[in-house]
C-alpha cells in the first residue's frame, strides 16, 4: 500500500457508513497525530493506541448525534496524494467551508490544522479536509 493516509480516511468513512461505533486502523506516527487533531476538534469521541502488536493499532470511537444518529464527520477528503503532492504557503492556506471545517496540514512544525498554521505563519502539505 502506497497511500496510508488515504487508507486511514477510507476506513473511517466506511465505518461511518456502516454505523460502527469503533474502527481499528494500523498505526503510524502521522496517523496518531491526525487522530489527536480529530479528537481536539470534536470529530471523534476518543481513541486508544494499542502497541501490543508489531505495528500497533489505533482504535477510534466515532461520534454520532444521539437523536438523529448522524456522524459528526460529514466528509473526509484526501487532498495531497503520493502521485500529486499539494503544498500551500502560509499566505495561501485553504479555508474549508468558509472556516466551518478544518484542513489538516503536515508542516515543518508538526501536523496541525489550517487555523493553527495561519497563527504560526507556516505552510506545508495539505493532507485532507474534514467537515
């Protein structure tokens, strides 16, 4: 598999469509950072890193509305791929749904959202959009 971030996003999307409460994803440092951002911004309930196996597993508890049963995540969209990397400078960072969603970036100062990158005046690779 060449694009592990696309696999991560696809597993979460498929779990949401199937109304699963928990999804298990093979672990990596970049995926852990993306998961932490999703928790901080309120898109997931919780997560747990299980390092008992060689690679490790991330267990993510998905967040749903209690009455309407709709997921907190409406869309996960991969932007930069291994075949076509998408970079944005500090002044041209994308705004997702006019600021209602988030763009996750990989910068020289770590993985962060577009709003954090604007405040730190740093650009980087646009990994995905979440809303």
